[in-house]
């Protein structure tokens, strides 16, 4: 049975990854600081499972990370831990530098020391996989896609912090020989998504009868990736990826933000009609755009498909319907999240 240390494993993508990994017979050690976006409710189904261990703590706590590595002897470390919301990075960039840069450095140092002391063949088989974002590449015009060779041009404190962490991971490979892999993904969506992000926010506000805020003209474009597809891509890269390489992960599902909101409204109209019979699209409200809002992201995942044989299995239509249904069926999870510090307020307006 393989053993993986997963950082940020109580977050959205990390939580989905942990649930799938344990379900597929992997022993997982989850490390999460349980900041606002970390939620143990996501991992509730694993309570009492002997193949899952949870530890609360920060990735920058090298002593804790070293202790977990020495105790559980993982075959791989997968780093999902990050401050990840652009709007929050506008209001408070310091936390993003602390976690995404300083924290990643501390994690890398602890993992490097653990890896260097491993005996063969465990040392050769070990991998450190760093999960990153397409936002490090900046913004695209109306055409073109990000490839692994696209120069970095981050435009928000969040994307700048992730770019820095990517560079640190690369440097630890080239300087120390640490066997690293990096993935840069497009916008994820699906179950257990923290309700400040576009899709769960729109679902929650639509059900509450509140205005649905759409930034600017609503025509900013993102390539939407269903979270389960992303998890399968990460497992593929971990199993087959070439050490030192970067792999872009995309969903082949470019949509304007307004198209995403309209799709959610249509699904909710079918499943949970308003009492007055009016379409939920009437709740759409255009609001002032956020500072530095990148116009378009699009991922070219050809390398991942041609070299490792991965491609997404869910269309956007399938994924968004599954997502809406999950939120309708799991309102208790949503309400427990909203009972905390996040109240669906508008953030990220500081310029």
C-alpha cells in the first residue's frame, strides 16, 4: 500500500484528492492548518478509517513536517496547501506570501532532508508533486492558450505568490536534485468548493434570492476543470511524469463568467424553481470589476495527453449539473461553512 503525505488536504481540491486516494487504497497522511478554507467536514467520511491520518499544522512548520515524514515514511508528498482566492490576496497579500512562498520553502527544506536520507530504492522512487495554477502565466487575449513554455507574468498577489512557489520547487530540483513534479491547472469546480468562489457563491446566493454579482461585463473567460478530472490528472503525473517537468491540466471547457452564471441559473430553475416563477437569471447584477482582473485563461494540455495519456472525462455540462446537484443535496455542509467567518461578503475591492 503506498503512503502519501498530502498538504492542504482539508481544502477543496486537496479534500477531493484525499477522498479519492483513500477510496483507491492509498494510505494518506493529511496535513492542513485549517484556516478559513480548510474544513474537516469534507473528510468526515474518513473518520475511523485506518488508512487516513489527519494532522493539523502549517506547511512552514518544518519540525512538524519532519516529524510526520519520519513517523509515516511516505512514498510521495503532494502539496495542495495554499492561500488561493484572488480577491483575498488583494485585501491582504501578506498571508499569501507567508503560506505560498515562506511555507512552501519550509516544506521543501523538510522534504529535501527526508528524501536525502532515504535508502535505495525508496529514494529513487520518491516524488514531490507541487499543485499550482494557470494564473501564474498572466492573461491571454482572444486567442491562444497557455503551454508549459509560456513565460510567467502574474498579475495578482495570489498568482505572484504561486509563481514564486513554482520557482522554488524548480530550484530545489536543480540545486539539490529533489525529484519534483509540478502541475498548473485551470479553474476547478465541483463538490466541497468553498463558497467564496464563483460557482458555489452563485448557487448559494441564487437559492437565498440574493443578487448574483458578475464582475465587469461578465465576459472574462476561464477554462473550467471538474475537480475529479484534476485529481485523476495529478495521480497520472505522480505515476508517470518525468522528474523536473511541468504539466498543464485543463478541462477543455472555456466559458465566459456570464455563461457560467446563466448555466447555474437554468439548472436551478429546473431543480429548485423560485416561488414567484421568475427565472433566476433576473437576479444577475453586474458589479464593478476587481482590480487587475485577467481577461482570459485557457490551458493547452497537449503535453499531458500525448506523453502521459490523460484527458478530462467530464464535459462542462455534465460537471456543472453534478456540482449543482451536490450543493442542493449537501446544504448542511454549506451552512456549517457559512456559520464560520465567511458570509458571502464582497471582498477584493481594495486597489
